[in-house]
């Protein structure tokens, strides 16, 4: 489904990786490993179309993602280092507005159900400013649940999550794979997914 | 998508009212300094009024440019906006519209009151409003190019001024020209039409430039 062909990434004068080839199919997860500074985030940003590779192509169902443009964006959900959570808005406003902006508006009931899934029912009317780092991460995770995307691109998704939330995000990923989705996850922790279709990609 | 984004920016601006008020007070103070500094000579004040009001409006709108994309850039929302399944062009238009409502519309509303300090007639005050209504959206949309280009840079504010102020010159000339014409009893129509043409051209082309700049900035 997603295919990277000879992807090379150069940051400034440093070459992070060269001629990287891999493919993800439906129901598959790629665990992206590598020490700090090995280019995990750069690779993920190339894959979701935010950055352009110095050389090589990223193909989605055989077509270059550059030429697909917004069509590709609709099938991808990206969760980066930053949560994209607005401090001034309450948790539920954050969820409803971000999904409205992304083109799939939720009514209040739906939004409450999604927040319940990530365990933020009690915090739904608190401004995001007062949420803890983990709670903000949980709030960011709601974007994955509402986006209806085939491909999840997750950068250090487990950071600042407690045991319960890590379990949750594992459940979400397993569920997503079972429904025919795919995911590329940069991580330092073991994901320990029960699904067998986990591949590992090591950057050095 | 469009209305959600505008709505979001309006809520955020309401919860950060102090920022918006700062722009308006800047506009009021700058225009008020001129009558104080130059003296109460009626004719002199009338002659400088169009220029002063328009220059102050330019500077005030410059102050708010950093906010168009700055906060979204810092908390990662901008990446998500670029990745929405809609063209970035629409995202830019929505942000510009919200910026205009938040930072420029208050200037248009307050300008007639400030015009009174300069002894402008009723007829000229109407032209002040009309020219600002046509001109300030141009300031927002052209300013968005500068704002997008300087995202994440250290001396962003100064750089925006250097990039954007030269591009504001046509708006300044047409806008103050319209008010000037109404003062001398001539018809301001030609100036207003020029402003309208500038508005149309910049609304069509500037968002493209801004989207390209945004994509470079988030990369």
C-alpha cells in the first residue's frame, strides 16, 4: 500500500539515511527503531508528505504521494512530537474543532464517547492548559480514532503515557490493524503487539 | 472545514483578548499623537489626516501579523492544518479571514472616531471607512505571506516589517488617495476602484504564495 523506494534524507550537510526501501501492506505495522538523531522523525515527516526526500519516492498504491496531494492526506493520520492541542480550548472543544477542521465534524455526544475511550470523561470541560502531559497526549490520540485514516504515522506515541494509556494505545493499534489499517510507529519502547504482522525497521 | 477554522480562531482570539486590544490601542495612540505633536491647526490636521490614519492602520496590522500562524506553528497545529485533506489554499483563506475579523475590523470600526480628531467631515469619514474596508483585507492577505515565510525565525517581527511594508505601499497610496480626494471635493471613486482591484488580485494570488511558504516552513 505504502512503498518507499530509495528514500534518502539529508538534513543540513548531514546524510541521515540513504536508499531506504520498504513497504507496508494493509494489516501491517512497521516498528521504526533507531538511536536519537538517526532520522526517525525525518523519515516519518517524509512519509506523511510534510517533508520532501533528498532522493527517492514514496508511493501510495503505486502513485507518488506528491502528485496525490490532498487525496493522500485524507488516508493518513499523523501524530507528531507536538500534540497540536490548543491550551485555551477545553478538551472537548479541542476534539470537536480539530475534527471539524479535518473535515469530519462530531456532535457533542460522539465527542464525549471518543473522550471516554481515552479516559478523559472527567476532564472534558477543563481547558487543555491544566491537563497533564499524559492527558494531553491522550487528547491528541483522539485524532487517530476520529480521522478514519488507513495509515497511521506515529512518532514516539508512548511518551509520557502511563501503563493504562500505553495499554489503550496498543489496543487502538491492534484494532486498527485488524480493521485492515496500517501503521508506522517510531518508538524506543517495545510495542508488544499481539498481532503477528509487525515488521521492524532499524535506522542506524 | 473553512467555517470550523474561522470559528476556532475567533474563539481563541476571544480567550486571548489582550492581544487584540493591544493592536487597537496602538492604532488609537499613534493617530492621537499627531494632533498632540503638530498642534490644533485645523487645516494642517485635515491635510495630514488621510496619511496618518492609513500609516497607523498599516503599522497596527503589522503588529498582529505574527499571530496569524505563530501559535499554530509552536503547538504543532500548523502541521495538522497542512495535512488536512483540503487544499492549503483554503486553510490560508480561512486564517486570513479570521485575522481580518480579529485584528483589522476593529480598526475600521474605530477609525471614524479617530478621524474626528482631525476635523474630517462626515463625507470624508465615510470614505475613510470605505477605503479601510477595501484596503485592510489586502493587508491581511499580503501580510500572511510575510508571516508564513518568517515562521520560526528569531528576528521574525523585524523581518516581517521589511518584507511586507514595501508591498503595502500601493494600498497606502490608493487608500489615503481616496480620503484625500474626498477632502478636496473630488470624487474618490477611482481610488476606491483601484483598491478593490488590488483586493481581488491579492485574494487570488497571495494565498498561493502563503501556502507555498507554509509548506517550506513546516518542512
